[in-house]
C-alpha cells in the first residue's frame, strides 16, 4: 500500500513538473516579446538580446497607443474588439435561433435546410471571398463595422452544436411548457436559453478569438487606416524595403494585441470548461 502511495506521489510531481516545463517553454517567447517592448531600439538590435525588462516601458507603450505606425494602436484595438464581439454575438444569436427552429418546428425540408447549412463548412470565407466582397461593396459596407462583421456572422458549426444540445433536452419540458400556455419564444427564453448558458459561454470564447484573429477579410474590406484591426496593424508595422523597424513599438503592439483574448479566456474560464465537458439540464 505504501508503495502505491509512493508511486502515485512521484507521478503527481512528475506530471506537474512536465506541465510547468511546458508552460515555461510556451511562455518564454511571450516574455522575450515583453522584454523587447520595454527597451530602446539600440538595445534590441545590438546582440545579445536583453533578458531583463528595460526602462522604456511607459514610453514605448504610450507611443504605440497614441501614435502607432499607420493608426494609433488604441483605435485598432477598439476596431478589433467591436469586430470580435459583433462576430461572436452574431454567430451565437443566429445559430441558436436556427437550431431552435430546426429542432422544435415542423416545416417542409427542415432536415434538408440543416444539411445545407452544415455543407457551408466546406465554403469558408477564403473560398467565397470575391462574391462576398462584391456584395459588401454593392451595399456600401466598405470601411464600416457592419462590413467587418456581417459577412462572418453565420456559423454552421455553432448551429450544429446547438442542434445537438437541443436534441438532448427532454420532450417533457416542451410538453409542460405547452400545457402551461407558454408559446414557442417563451419556451425558448425561459427554458432553453438558461439551459444553454454554459454552451453559449464556451462558444463565445472560441468565436471571440476567431473574430479577433481575422486578417484576410478586414484587409480587403478596409482601406481607411482608421478602420484597421490590430492584426492588420501588426503586419503593417513590419518594414518594407530599406525602412527600419521600430521593434520596441511593434513588440508593445503585439503584447497589447494579446491582452483582450487572454482576458476573455480568463474571465470565462470556468464557464468555458464547463460548457465543453458537461451539459446543464
């Protein structure tokens, strides 16, 4: 018995040592980026690379937030936040309503419509980029938040996940709501939405990061630097030709770009994990 406890103890510490080692390996490049964002340009370009934060933290971050390169980083962070929130919330609203209609309403070809929605997984925005851009341009959506958000708010994956969850909800709940005189939307709002809380939270985290990391579509739909997203801004900060990169400001921008997604993951961590591993009923 003591031998089993001893082995379990060794495995416990070895597991945690491996996890800590993995975290350090992943975190080290981020730490280097943070160090680079706190030093001066000569300190970065002169080897060896410093491993201790410098004294230019406030100077570099203030320059990035206020001036940036093509547009202030604060403006690009705001654009990315609006876009990511719009995409995440739009996808969730459209997907949960679509799944609700497919599961709880009887209409002709409802399964056909579902599989047609599911088949759109084979047509990501990169494949339909030209017609999508033409439609957005014809509707006057260039250089606008609706142009950044609307073409990306449909989600076959989220519709599928909500459909599968609704199929696990006991039919007795719908029958009880009908007996009590509740209409379809009352049943949806009072029963299905609260039960879907953890699923919505898990999807929100995934979809927010998806929207935050978009690059190709914002690159096409925006020509005004004031509408640039932070992912576009980082790419545009890299020098072309004989230009010299302002590496401290670029690294400060990269660190700032990581903060909102990390904050969303940390803030919704419990609901995110709960939504992935269990279902509220």
